[in-house]
């Protein structure tokens, strides 16, 4: 069964510094997608970045990048130049069987609460 | 604007009183799901639907029902709510096939905070 592990319940970072949020996953599937979502205190789920298992390059979206290490089954989120507005809960998630459309479920980790300090 | 709309945002109800949380999406997505979020557990899938009239159980389906009579709507029904169903609920929709380079992230509704007393 698929599983996502986020080992950091809480993280602190100074404004303007970079921070890495860890995510490891477990799957026997060959085609899968990895996602990161941000949940601010207002509660909504905001999509940040996606990495496909067949993608050879690490995904980047603005200040967000995904450090994908397939052999180690890790998909860490890197936020560069942290801002106060980055303070939120961050979830790593995985979707399996992506090429045939048979997989629908997103399996989520337990999340990392990030606090950006002045 | 592409969006998933859930209603209500907040609901306090009593044990055993049937309720429905509505969900509607305007992106013509095939897939729709319901998740519940509990502290320390992340989000867990309750039910999902791969298309109209096609629904199936997720990881935590007990005590819930769903229906998919139209592509855009996917209501969550609690026939006899109990206090252990107090949670934050999310509806999500996405495209069926993951294409090279992405484009099938799940879009989430605003969430429904349900309290059962």
C-alpha cells in the first residue's frame, strides 16, 4: 500500500532563508505523481508543485522546487527566500497509476507546520 | 474562474440528524473525491467517483454516502452523524489522466468544518 511520511511536525525558518521540508514515499507502482500542497491558517488547500515519476528534471515553480530522488523515494520541497506569508501547514501527497488513469486517490502525509520568523 | 465549491463552510449539528454537504466543480473533471482532515492524520479519502454514476469507497467510508448523478456535483451524505465524524471535510476534483508535465493536480473546495454534538 502506498504511504507518505513527513517526519517534521514543525519547522522554523528565518525570513529570507531557504528551508527544506522532507517527504519520503513508498510505492510499488512505476508511474506515480508527487504533489505538495500548502494549507494556511484559513484552511484552504493550495497546490504548489508537481513531480511525475518519469520526469527527469526536478520540478520548479517560482520559489518552490522539488528535490526528487527516485532511488531514495524522497520528494523534498525546497522553499527559497522564505516570506512571512509562507507560514502554513505543508502536505506531501502521492497519486499512483497515473498513466492509465486508474489511480484517483491522493495519499497524504501528516504534514509539516512551517513558521517563518523575522 | 475554475473552482470547487462546497457548502456549508461551517456546520454544527446533533447526533443522528441527517445532513448533506454539497460539492460542485466547473472544470468538467472526471474525478471527484471527499477527504476528511484530522489532526496528526493528514487527509484521508472517504469516497471517490471516477465519473457519473461510478463511485467507490476510499479508506474511511463508514458512516458516509455519496452520489454522482451529474458530472459537476458530488454531495456527501451523513445519514446519522456521530461525534467521531467531527472533522474538516474537503471535496476535490481532478482530471483523469496524468499527462507529461503534470496538469492533473487536485483542486480542493474551501473545506467544511463539521461539529457533531
